[in-house]
């Protein structure tokens, strides 16, 4: 692959109606694998909090720029994506390292940790989300938590460790038998989360106090 920008990958690959595209978190764009000059820019898509929506013209292999009211041309297909930075965190991180050094301070790591579907997540109260320890852009929001058979949890697509899109899996009317890649993963309920956060805050204050006392002893 030709180097694109100042970061050369590796990039994840997705298929749009038989055409392969790199998910490029450095450029925040989809880049056609066999024709890298063809790029579908993020800002030409609909950007929502937890996903992007692309109206894709299969003939031009570009973003459809016609009206979205009335009858949509047959060759235009709608695709949903998880955030590009979550799909290609290395590319996104590389870009921010160049343009905004110190950005990692916005993602503290001194937070409580839980497991979801076998993967560690920070409990990020400020973002109201569980934040992937290995990929700070991959977040599962508290609002996606459900009660099921008396248990608190989240429906998870295990192929991406993310909440499945509603058109793929309806959490309000789940099927009796789940697809193999969809599971219900238990998480702490509201009371348990509050207790976990409170305990963590007390431990942090105790640690800070002990560190200050040690510094005072050294300064004597």
C-alpha cells in the first residue's frame, strides 16, 4: 500500500458492495484499497454520537450527494459504521500526536476497571461510558445498559466488542436465540457502580494523602 499522509498503517479493511476500503483514522476517511485517490471523507457522512452513516453510491464508489428525500436511487446504499477512531485507533493517535501533543491527558487511566465480554474497560464517569483500556476511542455508553431476567448488562457484538446496531439486533425485542456473535454481558448496576466509584475515590484520596505525607517527611 502507498503511504497516505505521515502514517502508513496498518489499517483495517471493510467491504462496501464488493469494493475494499481502508478505514484510515489518520485521515478520518475511507480510502479505496486499489484506488487510494478515492477517499470518502468522514465530514461528508452523518456523524452521530456513537456511529456514522454513509449514503454510498455503488456506481461512482463515492458519497451520494443527491437529496435524501423522496425516492433514493437504486444504486445508493446506506451503511452504518462505528467511529473511525475506534476502528483505527493507531491512525487517530498518530494524527493527534502530531497536531495536539498531550491529548492523552484527556483520557485518565486512574479509574475503576470492569470486564465486559472478557475485555477490560475503565468506568469513565465524565463520559458516562465504559472506555476500552486498550483503545480509548472505543466506548460503551451507560445508556445502553439493560435489565434482562433480573440481570444488568449490555448486548455486545463480540466481533467488535461494541453494542450491535439496532437494525441488526433489537435490544427491546431480542430473539429467543441470539446470533453466535451477540451475547448479553453483565455489568454492575447503578448502585454497584456508585459504590465502585466511591471506593475508588476514597482509595485515591488516601493514596494522595500518603504521598503528601511522604513528601513532607523528605522536606524536613
